[in-house]
C-alpha cells in the first residue's frame, strides 16, 4: 500500500496534467493531495499555499460534493479523459495567517465517503522576523511554529525536516526524521565558513498522512521557511 501511495504522490509532484492510469485499489475511492506553503510567518509578503490533488472512484460513482475546501476557500475540480477529478490552485493569505489551523474538507463520493472526510491543517511557520542577527562564532537559533496535521482514522503522521545554509560560496545541510521542534539550534560549528556577512537559511518541513478506512487518502503537507541571517563581527 505504501508503495502505491508513494508512486501516486510522485506523479502529482512531477506532472501538473495528472494524466495517468489509476493506482488505487480496485473499486475504492481514493484521494491524493499535496499542500505546499511558502513564506509562512511574520513579514510583509503574503503566505502562499500551492494546492495539487486528484480524486477518483474506479467504479465511476457519483459525488455528492466535488469541491475541495481549505478553510473558507473552495476549489472546483477539473475533469480529465481518464475520469479523474483534479484540483489545482494557488491561494494567497494575509502574512502570518497560515500558522492558524484550518479545516480541509475533501470531495465526498456518494455511498462510500472518504476517511477522513475532513482533517486539520496548520502550516509550519516562522515565529519572529525573517531577518536575524547573530555574532560570529555563535549558534543560530530559528524560532519555529511546528504546525499540525491531524485526522481521525489516520495512521501515525510521518514527519521529516531539513535545513539548508548558504553563505557566500559555502553551504551545509541538516536533516532529521522527527517532529519539527519549536526552536532549531544550528551549532556554530555547522555555520559555513566564508567571508560573506549574510547567510540564507531555508527550513523544509514535510508531514504525511495516510488513511485507508472507507476509501484511501494520502496527504502530503510541505512548508518552506526562509531566513536571512546577518553575521555580526
């Protein structure tokens, strides 16, 4: 089952047209959804949420509601020749508001509802300004709101995150398969050694939800958090 879902999500990531053969179990409704948030956190730029997904029922059952809803935002489906209902949109939110919890409501097939039909989404986000200043030789501390992805009848949420640091011509990376902490501490020993006085830092957080009771649901939530770190002498 996990391999089937992994293949489905890879296709969502690689192709916007989503013209491929069904990969779900025969006769069951299934839904694959990818939410990618950019720039969430305090600042002047809007929070951006990129939405990609598809829903299908191999036996061609009708849907009592075909709309995907994220909070108060509604996304109508586009049909393709293979019978998939695909969803794609880019939603803009006021700065720092994606860290607030929102209910995501999935399309509802007739006769066999998806499980979960709803789940709670809260993007990972910065806690504090986008620009930080640290002294040379000091640890870098990134304040983070870990976010949330919760649903009934789901398997345990899988989480992973990484940090990329770029200073001048030098770079370094950190990765972990664990919940995102509220403060990411980058030891001074991992700060790239370069003459540049500023460093770009990107945190990528991923949470994955799977459920297979009454249909099959796979949700992948990704957040990209950016900081500019000034290195003081």
